[in-house]
C-alpha cells in the first residue's frame, strides 16, 4: 500500500505541476507584474495524500476490497489443496490414467486461480488509479484557485525543496479546501477504467 501511495504521490505531483502550470500560465504575467516578482508556494503532496478525507476513503475502500478478495482466493486455494491431498491418498487405488487426468484437472484449477488472483489485483490497481486521478484533478483545481487568489506564480512540491519558510506552505489550506470540495471519492471496482 505504501508503494501505491508513493507512486500516486509522484503521479499526483507531475499532474499537479502540469495542471497548475497550465492554469497559472495565463495569469502568471499579470501576477508577476502586480507583485514585482515571482510569488512561490510549497505544497506537501504526500501529506495531502495521507490526510485528505477522500484519500483516506480511497484507502479504506481498497483495503476492504483487497481483504475480501484475499479471503475468497484463500478459501478456493484451501479447497484445491484439500483436493490435492485427497488425490494423493487415492493415487494408490486409481489407475495411472485416471490419476494423471485428475492431476491435470487440478493443475488447471490452480492455474485458473492464479489468473483470477492476478485479474483481481489488476482491478484493484485500476480502481486505485482511477480514484486517485479524480483526487489529483480536484487537488489541481483547488491549487489553481488558491494560486489565483493569492497571486502565486509558482508552487513547488515539498519533496523538491530542501529548506523553506513555513509561511510559504499552502498544504493546510489545500487540505481544508479539498476536504470541503471533495470529501470522498467513489472507488469503482466494477468499471475501474471509467473516467
């Protein structure tokens, strides 16, 4: 899960910087001229991804679905293991052809289970990506609005800044507005590729 959050943070950062750059490009010359130089802000994207209500909702939904998937897969796997044990016990009374056929059927079932588990992981990944995209889009909108209001010409990701004055941070304000504008995101597991 931590890898998903880190990956989402990197994707989010790139999207935020691209999205806000486009939104701010039209206003940048006016803002720079009116304040006499660049106005810089810093956003802690990782903190937004950890603390935003919608991000927490996404994680909760994914964790619940993952747990249900894992329990389902584990139940089927245990059943197949029991069938495998039963086949070993019957191997002395079965003909070699019957034992081989049953083993082949059992191996096919194991292969199908692995394929199903992989498909479920793919569904979870796509659902996470889709939900995170919605969150990222809203963060970009909130940040662009804040930049326009405060005449900010550039927002840097916290990870790109070594040391800065905390007064430059817009993280708390972005979080507050994001939670107001987008308190939750529906995670679509049935059609995870929908936009």
